[in-house]
């Protein structure tokens, strides 16, 4: 018996991809209108790379119910043989196409289903069928590819990165757990680290002035923080006001990468299908050589949904208003492109946000964890997202 999936191609590809990866049909038929040719090409490439046999039915009508039903009848006449089991996925297409195709396919007693990503089920439309739970079939590279992005690499995939990250987990957790008391400390250390390195654009190229001086003698929690950082081998410190940065990687950690690692540890402690830190992607447009690239601080995929996390330790106050707006707009744009309809975004800040920036984030459907929230709210939100797919 040959199993065939018939998919109505639309802007969102995951509702078609997930059932195919679950059921592994012998053949996938893509019904494509003129306006969905680009999406159909992305979907066809995605499936053929995974060894699925694909047939495209182009020039499908998207209006005039009789024309749509005639088109569906031609497909049924070709596919509906004694040795075939045809399944129609009506999640894609417009409503008229879904209704017309359902009408034709149901008359031939074929299976018709809808991918309900909100409740994580395949809803079979025949009477008497119970919802079929969605299997977790997507990793981060798969998810990005379905969004027409290419996963290039992730720092957290490297053994050395993992070993380094785990070796300094204690100091990372210390900084995160004491973020409320250390807000000004983060600003001072960011400033010193910035003076210590030479940058070209956004890229740090070398240490130019490793030796730096604190204005005041560190006391209390500041002394404890510096001691923890020093004991972890991340700086050389004389237990007074002199600090020597060691290399670019360790300086980058002091300058904010510790927060990415903190979020990575919290996510790993909770457990998700796929978690990657320091992810670089390429936009699939134009020539591959000149395709634009972007980086994500942290990406999580669980139950076929994506969470995009941006981490900041700098003071995102009024003085940096234009830069802050750029950060928020970038997170919204990248998050929407990478996560699609089933993705969400989260801004994690080690310092308190100004009200206007907080409101801007929420207005653009970006959730926020800041300062004291690192201790409890971050974990709470990640656990909620894991269970419900909604971080808000």
C-alpha cells in the first residue's frame, strides 16, 4: 500500500512539513497556486533533501469553487488507486481551497486532516477519529530551513565551548543569581572590557590595553564577584583596583557573553528538544557567497516551536535610545523570520529596562525578563513555554 500526502501550499510551511516527517509518506503532492510558487520551491527542496518523493501540481486556482473542485478531481483521478492511501492536509491554502478540496476528497473516502499547532494535534476530520498528537520532529537547523534560512553553525555545538561553559558554570550562575545587586558592576566591567579591546565594526579583533583600573576599591558583593571571576581564571586581579584581561574570549565573557551562557544553563537544566547558543544563519536570497548573515544569542526548539532569545548586559537607558530601538526592531524582525507563526521572542536583560523600552518590546510581542527576574522569572517563563508554547 502506497501512502500519499496531498498538501495545499501556503505561506507557513511547518503545518505541511510536520505531518510529512511524522508519517513518512511514500509520496508528497504539492498543490501550488501562482502566488505560492516560491514557498512551494522551498518546501520541495526541504522534502527532497530528506529523500521524500515529491510531485508538484502548479497553477492551482485559488478562487472559483468549481474550478478548484475540477482541479482536485484531476488529482484524485490520478492518485486514488486500489493500492494507495491518500491523505489530504487542509491546513494550507485559503479557506475556499480547503473547503473545495475537502468536498472532493471526502467523497472518495480519503483521510482528511488539519495540523493544529496550538493544541499540538493532527485533527482528523472523519467522524469517530480522535486527535493524533504531534510528534517532535524538528531540530533547530530543520526549523530554520523551513523558514528559508540556512543554519551555518552554533558555538554551543563545539566541544571546547561546552567544556569551557561548564567549567565556569559556577561563576556564571553566581552572576545571574546576584544580578539585582550587581547591575552597576556589570556596567563598570562592560566599560573596562570595552576599553581593553580593539574592535572593527561589531567584531573584537585583539586586546589593545589589557591592564585596566577600577575607580574605587571593590567591596562587598563587588569584591565577591571579582574574586569569583578571578578564581575561574577569567581575569588577573590583585584584590585591589587593578584588573588585567587575559584574552579576547574571556574578555567577551566579561563583556556580556556570561548572560548567554547563564540562559543556556537554565534552559539545559529544564530540558528542551534542541538548545543552541551563538547561532549564525544565512538568509537564502541572492548568491550564496554574498548572502547576508545574522547571529542569534540563543535558540530553543521544543515540540516543533521556536523561542528566540536576545541577551543584553549593557545599560539600555535613554542615552542609548536609538541603539535600543534598533535592538528591539532587530529581535522582532529576526524572531518573526526565524520563528514564523509558531515562534516567540524573549529579551533577557541583566539590568533594568526603561519603561518606554519595556513598552516597546511588549507592543511588538517581545516578552521581557530583566534584572531580578533572572533568578526566578526566567526559569518560570521557560517552563511555561515548554508546557504551553506561550511564554507570555
